C-alpha cells in the first residue's frame, strides 16, 4: 500500500450523529479525503472490498455485524484501521496490548488529529505491513475468545431498598436468604433486607461455589455453615456460625454435604 495525496478515508458507524462528528473532525485536514460513509458492517465490507481505502475509522459496536466482523471479511492488504468505541473493556485492553489505534467516543479533536498523524506517517513510510500483522493478531485473539464457553459473572453487590433509600450490600456479607412471599429476605448479622425478587432469580446471580440452596425457601453462605445435623423431631438442619438453625431438605442432604466438603 502506498500513500496517495489526498488519503482516501472511509467512516463506518451505524449512528448518524457519530458519523457527523467524525466528518466534522476530518474536515480541517485537506490531506484526507472523505471517500465514503457506511452505516453498517455488510455495507462497509462490500464498499471496501470493491473500492479499497487507505484509512478506515471503524465502529466496534454495530448490529448485525460488528467491527471485528468487518475486519475479518476485508480483502488483503488491509487499510489502516482506527477503531472507534463507546466503551468495550475487552476491545480497549486488546487494542493496547496489540498496539492498535483506537478512539473513545465522544472523540476528542486532539486525539483524532493524533490518529490522523499516525496514519499519515505509516503511509508515507510505506510501513503498514506491521500494522496489518497486529490487526490480524487482534482478530485471531478475538475469534479464539468467542470460541470459549461463556463465563458466568456473578453479583458482587445487591441493591435493596431501605425506606426511600436504595442501599447496596456486599454479597460476601450475606449470612443466608429466605423466601418471604414475593420477596427474598436477606439476612446480614442482625439486619434483614427485603428484596423484591424471587429466590430462583436471585439464586442465579449468586456464585454456586459460595451460596448453596439448602431448601426451596433458603439459601446459605457456605462459609457461615458450622454443621449439618439430624433434628430430634425428624428432618435435617444447617446450623450457622451464630447458632441460627435452618431447615435442610431431605432431598438436598447429600448434595449440600458434598458442596460443603469440596
């Protein structure tokens, strides 16, 4: 790829206002010519493969086909790609590791000018091969990540109402949770907070390695369990560190015992 003057530039973003912002930022730089604008991934792939550009500002978060999908379908050699993102934690981390240029929305004038200067320097030196290698490495990393099974992210805090206030409790501070009609009663030491959420939905938010369903109406923090016992009157119980005794379902006895022993 060699540098031409002016440098053919393409904007790819599904948001009209975002494209307008980039267009405005590009206008004071006559060495860059706006060759086209694309409002989605498939349109960008079709255009860029038919009419190669030298510089592409490529939005990451687009419906139907995201920025990485566009990158994977572009012909080689690749243009210089500057990714644009509102916020994507994986993308930002990956861009920095792979030394790939990116802009955060809303794009700042100075940062945009810096991206243009970098692109112009690469084209003038005819030094885009190394950048292409970095882009392909980034793409391979993304594809490998997508093939991995999804990672469940469990809640660290829960929001509960206290009068007119909304307060946040740390999940690790919870001793146990009990069903209370349409609510879940969250017990933390001497305090009880009511959360308008069914036990089943709440259970799905909690790490099963730390919180165990011992009964259809009770979930306990595994670290708070002191012992399991047979009740003299029949049935089973989980006894917590503070002496609280909670009913333990007969059907869950072996499952709970195994979970606490692991």
